[in-house]
């Protein structure tokens, strides 16, 4: 069973069997953003630091940054959400993942939140 | 009531306003295809009795406004800068003004400072029903044509109704007492209108090429550079006897350094207010004042001021979004054709 972690910036991180981390935004985040019309993703090969802005989502009304939840190197971006940004609204926590990365420190995921802790965090907002 | 309908609220001009209910795109489409209901009670309604006196402060033909008609006009300062843009309706034996929410106190002070008596009714509610099915939602307004105004009874509620709006679609703006507003809104929803928020209102007005005060026009901009010369009435161009007339007349004669233009943006990334505009040689020639993703065009659009030499339709320009140039082209306004009930 793969484990999914969450950040307080409303990203989810899933660690695959290959050790790569898949990053997306949470359903709470897509709902808060509203109708998403444009997504800009980081280029594979880019090194990103934790909390660094590395993707952009635009709704009709406003632009928002998406932050790297952990440090590492981007290995792949999801072309499906570039072609069809509205997918982020309908499938934020499944097929509408943003990018994959090789983590600098695989153990760093343990500093992120569990689903229960993230839900508790949402409840406190 | 807004929250019961699922609204996400935002602060705007000191008011808690609904940004969206189900989603900006769905609400936008509801207005283009059916009928949308907007609560725009934050706008300021006020009465003026003396049309001649008001004419001293605006370039429109107000003295010649017949009973039952409405007109768009501008409050100008001595330098010809735009203090506010407003609607004036001749209805109920006086002029009814509709002022922008963020400007109503400024307007009131300015109008009074020039000796014109004005009575604010800022407590009154204003609802807008907009879209091709607006006529079916408000059959009481069937006899009104675009820019007509009348006192109408809607299910026992006394309303000031104008056939106008801020979306480019046919529709009505309906003023009523605050105490009656919720019942009126419920009635209009029951008749098939879809609740819509400020988000859709902004994308609709931008597609319709209509200026937003504070973004596209302000006290630093005159009507000539803002492409609002049509609001300077023929008769007023004879007398030139309104505040700011001399600088506006000079701008009309000599042209202005910058012009407000519409820009169609390639790709899908919207260029927002503040984005730099560059010409083909990479030189900065202006800035975006409003920009969004246009749901009806499935593409980003913008309004912005550019050097007069770059203002012709078809001029290729770059808009700078996150340090990258995005190609755009100067396009005629409106982006989406108006469909008023003329």
C-alpha cells in the first residue's frame, strides 16, 4: 500500500514503489481556487527546494503558486492537466497530479502530515 | 441568503459580497445563455432634481434626457480626469444616479462641493437580471427597450427598473427598498434566474469591453484616452461648458499619448492587471489594467493602456507574464458582441 502525505500548502505527496514522489494539489485547494483554466508545470531536470514556488495554477480570477513540498529533482510533469486544466477541478487527488520528483532526502516525507492530521488542519482554518 | 445559496464571500469596497456560488464559469455561461441574478446593492443610488445643475459636472446630455430614459455618463474633475462613471435615469420625476460602490462618498462630496443638491439612497438594494432570458424572468419589464427606465410593480414591490446592465447582454437593473430585496431575489430565482457573483460579473463585463472604475479608468485618465468620447454629447461639444471641458477638448483635438485597447492573448495564461505590455522591439509601451480568462472565448483577454502608435487593431504586442513574453494582438471591442434589446 502506497502512502500519501499532505502539506499545509495543500499539496499531496505519494511515494511510489520506484521511490519517486508524485505531487498534486488537494481537493480542498482546487475547490478554493475555483475554475482552473491554466496550469504551468516545472521542467523535468529542475532542482527545487522545499517551499519553492515551482508551478502555477490560474483560475478565471487569479493566479496561485504551487510549492514544492520537499526538496528534490523534477523527473516528469503531467501533460494531461496542461492540455485540460479543468481536470484539476474534477480529479485533484487522482489523475490530475502535477509533477513527479526524486526526493533529495526520502525520509523528509515523515515531516509532512498524514490524512488525519491534514483533515484536522483543514478543520482549524 | 447568499450563504444559503452556497456563496463564497469576499470583501469588496467595504462590503461582504458573493464572489461565486457554483463557479465563475458556470455562472458566466448562465448569463450568456439564460438569465443570471446579481446582487449589486453595494452600488450607490442617489437622486438629483436639477438636470441643468448636474450637467455642469458631466459631459452627457442630461437636460435632454427624456422621462423614461437612462444614459451612461462621467463625473470629471477640472483636469478632465474621471472621478466616476455612472448611470443617470430620468424616472419618477427626478434623476436617479447609480454610482460605483468605492466612489459614492467621493462623488457625493464632489457634487455637493459644486453646489448641486443630491440625496443619497445608499441603503437601497439593487439587483441585476442579465442574459437572453432576462425578459422571461421579468415580464413586468416587457415594454422597456435598452436604456429605458420605469417605476414598476413586481409582485407588490415598488421597483425602479432600467433595461441595462454590465454584462453586454439584455437585462434589467432593479432598485428596491432593502427590506424588499430578499423577497424580490427569491422571486427572480424562482422564475429561473441563476445566482451569480462578482467573479462572473467581472469576466462578463471584460468580454463586453466595459471599463471597471479603479482598474481601467480613474482620476488620472480622461475620456479620450479611455475610449469614452462617445459619452461626450454632441450638444456639449458646442458649449464645452462642463467641468474639465477644456482639457478634454484639447485631448480630442491633439490626441492622447496613450489609448485604452482590448488585447486578445494567445495561449491560456491570463495577463492580469499590472502586466507590462511591450512592442515588437521589446520596448515597454503600456500596462494591462484588467485581464482574465474569457469563458465565452475560451482564451485570455485584457484591457490596457498603450502608446497611441500601438493602439491600432491588429497591432502585435507582447504581454509579460511571470517574466515571459506572451504574444497578444490589439482587438476591437467588445470582445463578445453586445446583445441589447434595442
